[in-house]
């Protein structure tokens, strides 16, 4: 479930998308558009939704969507009040609670034997293509597999909401009209690009396919991994993995660095001295649990020791995170961990992806 960057994340709201509107041709149409655009809908009714579709039609045409696609899609849409209910039930981005649940139960559910086993099967089956993608992108093969496993359990559940109906309904609701209206237009552009309408199913919030991309993310990073000329993130394992790899490149993955290292802290470790003094403008509750940045050499000098695996180069920077509190396993997290957070800004999500990747590759 992309955070973001391309879906509703567990810790903060989605990024804004600027929306462009075309010039109106007639006074009567201008009045109708003003009615639809005046404010978030106070009464979620079918008549109001159909009036709002006039707005979306004009917007789509002004942004280059073909009249053929617009006229084929919009008459089929009706208001979906269920997605509005689901959106309103999401936790707010201004939650300032300082309480946290332990990571261990989440890990047991998301890095379980079945998911690891299926990931190893994908890893073996697609090894040749994965190796090529890693050479091209620098993103480890196992990380690509782990994202797919974490998002949809390797395609087992990708969602069955009609994306166009969901996105249009969420845009009509109005609280995040620019965001969802922009994603609706992006979905129409996917159809113009050759994606069949029946493929556009997914989560209630608009994420679709094996990697659960929002339409705008698909347009930006989806790639053809099997050479058939299409970026099929629904039916092609190769395209799915190539697209995930390209997403990570786009988000700033640094080749040659691990996502993180499990470590043990000495009994004398001074947590107050390592505390982060900055407040992140993005996902503040997520980053508030991390220490400030130190080099690996500095962490080693403070008595931090790896629990296994290789220790990154001395100049690699990392933050320290104790997901289950003092006395349990801690992690040194590099900038590549932040790239995983770009997919979904949740510490538990990013840790589970990293740990699943390690297990798949072992």
C-alpha cells in the first residue's frame, strides 16, 4: 500500500497533487462547474456526483485525455459511498499520540514462514530477470520480491474496487479533491496508454496491481520487464519486479548499501546522547522514534555490535531504532530504509520489508 508517494500510508496523509482546469465555453456550463467546485460535498448524493462528473470531464480533456476514453468511462460511473466511509475512517495525519505498539506481533504476521517460502519461490523463478534488474538499478533482487510479497502476498490479493469509480467518488467527497481528482485523470491516461479498463481494479484508495501503484505512480515508473512492449503490473511477474525496481531508483536508492543492520546495544548505551533533536516535516511520528544520524564508525565506537551479517562501510550513515524498546533487538537504518518508507511511511512496514528481503535471500 503505497504511501505513499503512491497510497494511503499508516502514519500521515497523502501528498497533494496540483490540478489544472480548462477554460469554460459557455455561461451555463460555467455556472454548473462552479456549483460542483464550490466546496467539499456536504450531502453525498448521486445527483451531486453526476454534476461533479461534468467537472472531471472538462478537467480530463484539458489535460490531454482523449474524448473517446472520457466518453466511454464517465457514463458508467456511480457514486460509491463505501469508499468515502473507508476514507473517513482513516486515522488523521495530525495524530500526536506518543504511544506505540510492539513490533514483534506485526513481524510474526508479515514475515511468516509462508510468505518467506513463496518469496523464495519467486526469487528462484525470476532469478535471471531479477539479476538483470539489479544490475540496471542497483536495487537488490530480494527487496523487489519483498515489496511484492508485502503489498499483495505475491499477487494473492490486489483488491476488487473499480478504481475509476472509487477515485471519482473520493474526489467528489472533497476533502482531498486535488489528490483523488488527479489520480482519476491519471487512471484515464492509463486507458489512453492501452491499459484495459477491466484491469483498473484495486484498493478502495486507488492502488492497483501487484505492487499497488496509484495511477500517477504507474504512469511515472511502470516498466516492461519481459520485452512484450507493455508494462503489465497485474499479470506479469517480470513487469511487476522491474516496475518496483524503477520505483526505488526514482525514490533515491543508493546501490551497495543495505537497508539496515540488526544490532545489540551495550548495557551502558547512552540513549539521551543519541536522541534526534530535529522534527521531520514528513511522517514526524515515524522519524521521532529514530536517533540522530551517525556514521557506522561512530556507532561502533559507542559499543554497538551487529547481530550477524556484514557491517557496512565506516562512512555509511545510519540512525538507530528500537522497535520493541530497550533490551530487544535494535536496528541501524541507512538512507535506503528511508526509500522503503517512501513506499509506505510506517516503521513496521519498512522493517518487515527489509527483514522479509533478508529471509528471501538467505
